[in-house]
């Protein structure tokens, strides 16, 4: 449940921070996504560093195929 809540927060952040038109892919730069995710995960305290790093590695791999941008569908 903690992870689902965190991912829901990340989805909202993408929708708020994106420059895509409403209803678009809600892309944000990986650096922004990573910063926010690490911050929220550290506040939560229940997601291990190993899980966090594995998740961000996976997201970065996907983002690298989209000019460094994270799309909501990536997570």
C-alpha cells in the first residue's frame, strides 16, 4: 500500500509538472522524477534503499529511450 500511495503521488506530480498538454503523456525529466521519488520515499521510510534504487534504475532505462523523459506509463 505504501508503494501504491507513493506511485499515486508521483503520477500527480507528473501531471502537475509536465509541459505536455492536458491529457498528454505527462512527461517530466528523469532528474526531476528521481529527485521527487527519493524525497518522498525517504519521508515514507518503509521502502528500502535497494527497492528504491532498483525502481529508479528501471525507470531510467525506460526514460533513456524517450529522450530522458519519464512517462506515467513507465510506472
